[in-house]
């Protein structure tokens, strides 16, 4: 088993960037000036499954828009930090608030603002199209680009390693 899969056994907390991880990084501006993003349904299913299994889930993003809040509301993700300029500060405070140690945390990011919290996390992962600097520090690089299933990819792997994939929780909503 590779090093990152060994680390997956200890993960209790998943932290994700949004733009470039849960989206492909493209931002469309509607007629009212609101930025719109696309999201992957399979990523959403995996995030909801994590919720049902009582994992900690957080979003730390520099972006901010009403559509982002709506997406997280639909997924029932409560720990959402948007408009963040210092992701490491939020990361460290979140760990203290949740009483979680860094080795229990998986952080998925795609660009330079994610670098420091990824270095601090027990398991750093990224989408296939992440910045080269992020790929260099990642323990795992998904085969999927941002917004196209990379979130589902790593959640599924973690749950399989922990024996929690395809359990009763996966079938009943």
C-alpha cells in the first residue's frame, strides 16, 4: 500500500478549497454581475456521504459569492470559510475548534494559496490540473481535474481504505 493510502486510515477531517477543486476554476458572470460556477454531482454525493458518516468537512476558499453559500447549504456543509486571505490561519483555528490533530486532516487544494495549509495537513492531495508547486507537495494527485470528480476520487479512496464505502449509509438518504 502506498504511503498516501496508509495515511488515509487516520483521516477524520476533510478540508477542501473550492475554485479549482470543487469547480474547474472557470467563473461565469451573469447579467447581474454575480459569479457562477459549475459543480460535479458525484463530488456532491461523496460529500453528503461523508456528512452521514460524521466526518468533519470544511471549505476554505478565497472566493465568495451567494451561489457558493447556496451550494454548501444544499450539501449541508456547515464549516464554510469564504473570502479567506490567510488559509493557514483558518486551518489552524479549525483544528483547535474541532479538537483534531493535523495527521487526521486531508486537505485538497490546487493553487498557491493552499500551499501552507497543505504542508501542515497530514495528507495533502490535489486535482490533476493543480499548479506545479502544489503537485510537488501533494501525497496524492488525482487523475481527475478540478470540478470533474477529484473530490469524489479521494473521498471514495478514503472510505474504501476505512471500510466505509458501499455500506448501508451509501444507499439510503
